[in-house]
C-alpha cells in the first residue's frame, strides 16, 4: 500500500495561511492543557477514547440480493460463477460497457461540459466554486457531481442494459443510481488515497444512505467505474483490496474518530494534534483525511492491513468494474506528462434505502474549511424495476430534456 507521500512530508512542503496556522496552534495548545484534566476525568467516567469501539465481527461474504442470472435470463446478467466471485471478493469485472470510440467521445464531452461549467447546473453553488478556483482545486471531479440526472447521454449510459443487468443480479430487480460524477486525474496529479466507505457518511454527521431493512453496508450500495480512456499504473488506474469488505475496521475507526474527535485529539501528542487539525480543517476532499486515519492505524492497529491482496485494475477505454465501496480502494497518480485520466462513476442502491434521510445539507471539505451545500433536491435516477418503496420517500428524477 506504499506509493503515497507521507503526511509529515506533505505538511513539510505545504503552507497554510498565517491566520489558519494561528488557529491550529492556539487550538492545539488549549487541547494540550485540557488533556491534563479532561483525559483523566473521562477515564474515571468510562469515556476514554476507544479506537476500536463498535467493531463488527468479520463478514465472510456478501449476501447478494438479486436472483437473475445469465444462465436463465441471458442479456448482460451475471453468471452464477460471477455472482459467487463477487460475493467473495466484492468486485465484478472489468467488463465492457462502451465501445472505445464512444468512451473517448464521452471524455471529450466531459471536457466540454467542464469548460462550459455544466451550463451553470452545479449543485455546489457559486461560493464553493469560487473557493475551489482560488485554491486550485476547481475540476471536473466536483462540477460533475450528480450531473447524471441532468444530461441524457450520461443518464443513458448509467441505466443501459450493460449496467442495469449486472446491478440487478447483485441488488435485485429494483435499482436506483443515487449519485454520479466524473473522476479526473490531470497529468502529474497525485493518486486518491486508500479509503473504505459503506453508506457514504464522508464528512457529515450522519450517513447519506440508510437502509430501511437490516442489511450489511457492503451491499447497501455498489459503485460503477467506467474508464473513458485506457488506464494503467502510469495513468492513474484504480486499485482494490479484493475482499477487504470482510474487515470493515478501517471505516469503523474513521467513524469513531469523527464521532469523538475531541477524545481522539486528547490521546495525541502535540505534534500529532497539529497535523490532525491541519489535515481535518484545511485539505481538499476526504483523501488526506483517510490517509491520516490510515497512518494512525498503521501505528496502533497494524493487523488491519496485514495479509492484504492488492489488485491493480488496468482497463481499456469503455471497460467497467462494479464493486462494493466497503472494499478498500485507491488510485495511482497520473505520472504522464500530457494525458488526462477520466472515468465516469455511478453509485447504485435499492428503493428501500433512504437517500439523504439524515442530511439534506452536506459538507465539502476545502482548503478554506468545510463548506455546506444542499443535496435535498438531488434526485435518484430510476435504473430498473420500481423506483419507489413504501418505506422510503426518495426524490426520483425524470428523464432530462437535453
């Protein structure tokens, strides 16, 4: 799992604004003083920070919910063997969704849409976009959020038989695509760090997805990742720890830290408090935060990442994979000098799963701090079967006009 710059090295070469540095060190001093009193009191009350609280027993395989198979239904449905492999490894593919020419054409269109700001339809709003431009983080990764419900070409790909059939084999007859976006890596851009997430809480206080019936988070939602160009280790291909959904400690530890960040900070020396605050407050997105947790786990609970099997998913343009995002995954850096890596991603779930039940306002971490944006009106794309369920009240998209 090497190949990424250590956070200590990142912060040695990265400067934050003077007022941000003052805020970080002032807070770190206060926490260090409070630690002398608060930490013992919490211990007496049985409230010491526990990195491994609520850790579940390992799960041996995914309980697949769909029953349509290639042997009986034909089409693009998965075979019995493919489903069995997914249940054990948490990944299906690569398999072809688009012809090479269509994939490359979509990459061109993605660039065009970005250059035209997706016709001013970004969910993020002007203030966030202004901040992203000022910090150099303005990219297709963010402008393209949820755009699948707004553009016919994206919609048609996300609901195509090549995608819908395998999703039905895994999730069941009724399927929604609740979120979509392009994943772009510009030449020289660093890779996405290892991360594991089941119900997409990200930087929020509650998960974005909440199943109305008891269900393991490994099957609450599935990811589709379509390469729009050839990808390899030099061109930021996807990386996967196959079967790592069986051990969800990485995500659980992340949530434990989020739920008791003060208790976590009390457990750290001054230098680690400073690094944690800078990473939590002033880095873009969630990947540096995931790295912060990973490095802490490596020191405290190294068994989480023992006996791992990394699969590098080098893919041709138009090929795709489906995987549970509870499989720990990442990507290489784009080490090319002149080639953009682009992928289209969709996230799929069932109508009996609440979407944005707890959080109508979500937070995008930026280098200027966390910035809220409204997702309450973002609709899910109906992919197959019934789009609604008696237990939920999800917003469902209508076919876009353009």
